C-alpha cells in the first residue's frame, strides 16, 4: 500500500470528543476534519463499532480516516455504548439501543458547524452490519452507506449458523467479544471514573454465548437487525463489499438482487479486511473507490462510479491448495445487474460409482451411503478468515477419505463459474437429526484438490429454519443445499469434484449422534452458475493501486505468533485443532500505551465418540501506561451431550498483580434439533 505523505489537504484531528445522547449517556468519538471545515462545511463519514477507537483500531483508523478528511470529509470514529471509552454497558450485538444511538449520532453530526448536514456510514463487519441496519431506520441525514463484510440475514448467513447448523465460529466470536467486553476505558479520557465504569462492564455485559445458544432456530431474536426482513426499508444508496476468503460474500449478491436503491457490489480475493489492506492480494485502491462513491452521493459530483457494472468480482484462477496465499491470481469481471442474464445453469448428475455426468445423459439410480468420521473438517480452515494465514482450507484429499466423492471427467475446455452452486439431493438418514456438508473442489492432474466453495444443511431445516422438523429415519427426502457464492476458473484438463459428508467439525458442530446418510444417484444433481467469458467488457474494469495515510507510530515490544495446528494423538485416539493468534505487545506512541492481545483455541474429539467434541478458548488482554496496568483473562469451554449444550466460562480481571474481579458460568441449554 502506498503511503500518502503529505496529504493533499491539511487535516485537524480531535483526539477525543463526547457525543451526548438524549438519555444522558455520552459516547466517545475521534474526529478528523479538513482544516477549514468550520468555514467550508463538509459531509461527515461515520464508522460506529465497539472495537476501541483509541487503541485497538487506531492503526487501521489512522490509515483510512485522515485520508478521507484530506479529500474533503469530516471523519468520525465512535465507540458503541459500553465499549472503548463510551459510557454504559454493551450487552449484545445490534440491540435496538445501539441502532437508536446511531440515529442520534447522525443527527448530532448533521448539526455540527463543520458538517454540511449530509452523512455517510462506512464499516467492516460490525460497522457494515449496523450501517445497513441504521439505513433501514431512515435517519434524515444518512444519504449513503459503504458496507464491508456484513450480512442482511443474522441467522442464515452470519458467524452463528449456516444452513441451520451451529458454526464453530459462534464460540470463537463469542469468546472474542467476551474478551473485548472485559476491558476498561482509558483513565486519560474518563478520569477517576474508569474503575467504576470497568466494574459495570465486568458485572453487566454477560455471557453472549449463552444468549446466542438459547436461539437455535430463526426466531424474532435473529430477525431483528436482519434487513432482509424488509428490503424496501433501505432507501439510501448502498455499496456492498466482501472477499472470497471472507465469511460474508453471499450477502453482496443478495443485496444486489433485492435492494431497490442505487447499489454496487465488489468482491475481491480478500479475507476479513478492508480491500486497500486486502490479503490475499491484490489489494486495490478502495479508498479512491469510496471517494468516488462519497463525492457522487454526498457532494453531487459526477465521478463515473455509477457507470461501473453493478457487480465487480475477482475471477480466481486455479491454484494448488495451501492455507495461505499472498496473492490469488485472476482477473476482474463485471455484471451489469444481479441476477445476471449472462449466467447460465450447467447441471451435472450424480452417478454410481462416484462420477458427475452431464445432464441429459442416461444414468440409472443407485444407492450410496456414508457415515463420516469426525476428522472430516480438520482441514476446512475457518468459516471467516480474519488473517488469511494460515486459516484457509488445505488439500481436500485429507477430507475426501471420509466423504462420498463424485468426480467429473477431465474438462475438455476451461469453465468459469460466478454465483452460487446448488446441490439438489435425494437423501435419507437413519437418525432424526442429521447434517450434510457439501464441497466443490478443483482437482489438478496431479490429484491435488483445492476447495472452491462449500455449503451446509441441517436436514431438520430442509423446509424452514423458523420451524424445523425431525427426519423420519429411512424416509427419502429431496433437499437443496445452497453453496457459497464464488468466482472460479477451472482450467482445461482439471476435474470438478463434489464431496458429501455427514460431519464438518470444527467448522460446524456435529449432530447429536453418528448418522448414516443414503444418497440416491440419478435423481440427484449439481447445478453450477456458468459464466461465459466476456473479455471485451471485463477488460475495462480496473482499480487504482492501494493507498492510505501514514499508519500509527508503533513499537513492537514482544513478538506474536499465528499458528494453526492439527494434532493427532494415536495412543488416546484424540485429535485437536489448535489455533494460536497472539499479537504480542505493542507500544502505541501517540497515546503512550502498551497493548497486549493473545488468543488460543482448541477444538478436539476422541475417535468416533459424538459426545466428545469440545471447544475451548482462552483470551488474555492487557494495557499499561506508567503505573496503570490492567489485564483480563477469559476462558470458555463448550461441550455437548445428545440432549444439551454445556458451557463453562471464567472471567478474571487484574489491576497490577492483584485480581480484582472474578466470575464463573456453568450453563446447560437443551439442543433444539441441532
């Protein structure tokens, strides 16, 4: 990324500002303004998230927000109520209070003497979510949104569930917020009240994993904040952005298909990062694209941004499988609308003894069965790649030994797909609760198998996630498994592989008991979204190189590490996926603060024992400035029996070397057809 220094226009930074709310609560903000904004008011751009603007997101904020300010915008980074230095307690994601506060913030911004009265929202992940959610409330000042790595459907397509299956990232993400919510505000901002505010958070935030596990079907809890419940509520323009290594790509396609406002979609090869810092590369000039968007919708300038294809996506070339790509070769392609008339369906029929045959070719029905070992999923990577190293899926041959596998003949010509494949499956199970995991891989002539996309379905959710129903063992059902949207180019000579398994742990929590799945070939088929090449149109799509403002001056005091290990103890027949995500310790120069963050996760099982899957997370976070030193340790363990999920959690907070707060949770929650 190119560092722009000096910036094209002088910028004035307000390190701390209080935004007052109508109930007396104050939210903490950091603001960047063009130097002359009071004399020449400008539109405001709001990023509104719980991740601590003064320290944790400071390096990211310093790259983006001053750059926008230097191009004529007031940029405002606000801590949610109960996070960072803001007052109050944060009790859950996307509560109505959070959204109502956001509406008040926008009203406050529009009324400042440095603001023209026009406001945009930008955010990745949480900030992408609440940008859409607040847009649906239609605050008068909000006139455009850039939503990165977010979703329109909190149940079907978020970190918690997929196809009605419970995701392992539900535990991982709950543990991340467990650690965040344990942290105090900065005494330099809030003064002597810091300890009182800290203890309010420690006592009041609660165990979010318990809250989430009490809602295992798509009920009103998840419908709240899901903008797909009423697409027409959003009346302002939306730019939706994600990456193929991210967990939030599907929503870009649904937003393009269902919103009725001016909209653009952008999907690159990236993980869960802003595209100007995108990994796997290539990163792109995302800030310049946003500037074109803001100038068009907030300043009424003709920038050409709305002349671009509605959807721009990175068509990924074949690559050998690995858990890390620094760059993902490919090219940009575009579609004028979505769904696109340029996409055609290509169907392949499942045949015995494990082949994919062109639709229309006579294939007799055969019965094939599978009962997958719990090891299928150890090489699946993370549902949402936060770092793209080393948490991407490995060679799928490790997984295919426990799955039903169907291979095509070597392709006689290259084939490209864009969109969501689906598997129409004739199936029966021998248990009332069962799941199916479906993968498509690109298999090279040397047999290396690169996962292209995948999908999950809890078969009790085959007709509805609001009202799931148990299976009748042995009964034949026709179900559809939707796979994640993808853009991928299969080269000539490679084979396409479909893999079907009955478990995918730890990416998804297993069924209560081992399941034998029966697949009926001949009437089951895989439908691919094939996209013919359109080189003349696609060659016009391109982006400027990535750039940003100068990052935060930091000093690394202790090195970190990021590891992803599969450990198999053959003596005890226990397998463990160990994840180490340790950022070490850094010193943030501008606020003279040492910040430490380390997370460890373990996902394990024994042999074929479906009662043995276990997830454990351990977080340690700390801050130090002079004599002020605080540290928190949070630990969560999730296990299950056929009847219930069991949670044990611990929270310890330290001031200096003295433990000043401790809490424990032991909770059992009945399984609800999961």
